[in-house]
C-alpha cells in the first residue's frame, strides 16, 4: 500500500477521515446507531425532511410508460424540451414569471447538484460568498473547496429570520460575488415577501452581485404562504439564477430532478459546467416530472397535511415551553433548544437533540450556528392525532427550562 496518499486539502488532506462530514450524513449515522441499540422502539423521526408520500400516480405512470420506449435510454444531455416547457409553464402559472425554455431555463439533477454547479461557474479563490446561516451547507462547502471565502449573514428571530444586508462591511462587499438566499427557508421556515425580494434585488444591482435563490420549497404553498419567486420582482431577471426542485413539492427526492432559471448568461454558464459534469437526467424521469408539474392539487394536499401535523406538534411543545414563529412554512418548525430537562443540562442544540434521540427516540436536527436551535420536519407520515398522543406520551413527565 502506498503511504502518504495525496488527498486534497479541501477534504482534510491525509486526515480526511476525521474531517467534518456532511451534516445530514452525520445525523443519519447517529440514527442508524440508535436503531441498532433500540431495535424495538419505533422512533418519531422529524429529522431529514424527506417527503414520505409517493409522487402523483399520473407522474409514475408516465415514467413507467416512457421507460418502455427504447429511444428514451440514450443520453439526455442538457434536458428534453417536454420537461423544460412544463417547467416554463409552471413558472408562468404559479409565479406569473415568463422564462424561455433552454435559453433561460435548464433541468438540474436537484438543487444539491445545481448548487455545486453554481459554485463552479462563478466563484474564484478570494471571492466572497454572502450566505445566510443557519442554512443548507452545500453551496458554502463548495465555495470553500474552490478557495472562496464565506461571509455569514445570521438569521435572527428578531429580524423575522431575514438577513441584515446593511450590516455587511464595505471591505467585504467589494470582494463579494454572490448573494445566496433560500426562501421558504431551511431551517427556519421563514417565508419571504415580495418586498424582501425587491430589497435583495436592488442590493445586488447596487453592489454588482449575482442573486442565487434556492427556491426548493417554493412549490409548496397555500393561502398562508403564497407562492413567491425572486424573479417576480421587476429587474430580477437581469441578475438572478433561481433553483427549483421537484423533491419536496412533488415527493420526488430520489428522482433527482429540478431546474434552474433566470438571466440568460447565468443559465449559459450553468450549462457549460453541466455539460462537463453530467450527461443529463434519465429521460423517463423528466417525462414523469413534466406531468407532475401540472398537478397543483397533489402539492396542495401535501401542504395541508404538513400544516395539520405542524399545528399538532407545536400545540404539544408549546405547553412544554417551546416557542415558534407565526406564519412560518409548515415544512419545518424551528425553535430554541432548552438548557435543561429535569436534572439534565444541555450545552447546545446538538446536545439536546442527542438526548431526545437517545432517551426518547425523537429524531430532530440541531442548528447551533447562530444560537441554540433545533428543527422539526413535518414530513413524518403520521396523522395529527397520533403525533399528539406520541409526543405527549414521551415528554409528558418532563419539565424544560429555557
């Protein structure tokens, strides 16, 4: 065996095995260990946030039919026109945003993939990425891989979980290349208004920035959380690349299908990276997703179920002292972690999450980047009455201090 193998410094060099791993991989490993230790205890899993439902029957049937056609097994390259047209019609119908297929819109293998391509297309060593924290770590991680710097924009409850763009120093702004936003937000659940997007677009215009908006949850909406796209703002198309996904709204997490849309040159740059990194998503998947995008009723049904679960969970936890923002998106409930449960003390949100998992079989996600918080995902496949009963049974005798 060769000693001192040349591993890249970006993953820790020769010590890569001890390098910080992807947040959700770490969480899943802890959960696998917990299931091995308690094989007979059924967990309450509010952690990763995967929809547990199936895509619409029409979408599944379209994929099955398409997979039987021999010509659909070749390279898809940068997408098929049927999916791009379906995504374009969706943007027009849901957000009243006009995008031209292939020129202003291209398929992606989900937002995770698209975020890595955006980093490769736009960030150089020494550039600054402005990104909200806490948040989905993929774009910041790849920015660091490429030698760019991260300037965190903390999301505080007092600001409604929106960044304070006025707090960015001029010395940082002069090197900044991109503003990265994500609304509806993971993990806080905050939903952006058009006024916020107008401020963000104007900020990017004034400071010559790309606005990269990860809209992975935008397809799940109702009267309390109306559909919002940064591209609804006049002038946003001049400087915005927006990422959409079928994973959450259409229960297609494993299908790995979504799209990017926005300013033509930004889409062209994404294409250039994509052409060198993948050969396109399987055509039957694109055909099935095109059918799914026409089915708003399926998404509205999922939104309603999550909202009912959220109301059940928050009503139980509120009686134990937990607090939640009003009018947040029901995909996630984000709350302060306690410092004590009975005689047990916690030094962080991660500490509290580990206790919840190990002692009570309740799986959540910690977020300690700004303050001690935890997140509950409402994709757990239980009815509100069952959720209420199980949470009460597991936490009824415990007194929390905050």
